[in-house]
């Protein structure tokens, strides 16, 4: 399986990207799956005025962003919680896309905060977003409270006790995404 991880914070000194780096490394080193981080801080898409499918000259990187999602078997959205939701950069990037990019794809959500709650409202909002773009959200959410105590700048886990939560999230994500991917492959071969 190929998994895209959308790192959605575009802020300076962002901490949620640490979680994207960790997940990419963990998946690559503990499974046979491949990963790719789609970093919205690198893309800096302008405010969406019309969907990609109607554009003659899309913003730089937008078609490659869409193609990367289409080529993936599953995805993970990683976002800090802003005002009870996810980043506007994530919403803006996904609004450019059609309903086809996430069709029959499992999407996990990871919400990050500096505070003690871990971004529950942001994660729930992302799960609704996954449904809105035609994906399958997993019920497990990776909530990362006090991210600066859990991960360093390079994505290394600092809190060994937090690994249990990461494993719970990834086990649920792999179980459903592998099942859906296998079913899609059966359908293609039939």
C-alpha cells in the first residue's frame, strides 16, 4: 500500500509536522507500505477560486498534489487544532480537488495541540471532512496533546508511554485500509 500523509500546518515554528514525520518514518520502518508526505507549507496554494478540474492554469504543484492523492491507497491528515477545527490550508487544498481523489480510500486523522486535550474537536471535524471528500474515516483518532513533550523537531518520539496510542491508531488504520485496498484489487481483477 502507498500512503500519503498530508501535513497541513503552514505556520512558522509549526509542531504538528513533527507528527507527520514520525508517522512516515514509523510506517516505512515497521511495514511493507510506502509513504509520502504532502506538505502544505511547501505548496502554499492560493485561496481557491475554482476547482482544479475547471482550471486552465492551476497553481504550481496543485496537479502533482492531486495526482499524488489519486495514486495513494490511503491517507492520513495531520493538523493542529485551530479554534475547534483543522487548518484553513487543509480545507483550501482539498476544496481544489474533485470527489475522485479520495473515493474508496481510508483516511486517518491526527490532531495536535500544545495544550492537554489533544485536539478532539479538530479530529472530529477532520473526520467530517473525510466524509465530505468521499473517503472512509477510521473511528480511531490520533490525538496528540502537549506535542512538544511527545515529539522533537525531527519527529522522534520523546514520550515512550505515548507509543501505545500511536499503535492503537495505526493498527486501526492498517486494518481498515488494507481491507479496503484488498477489496479494490479484487474488484479490478474481476
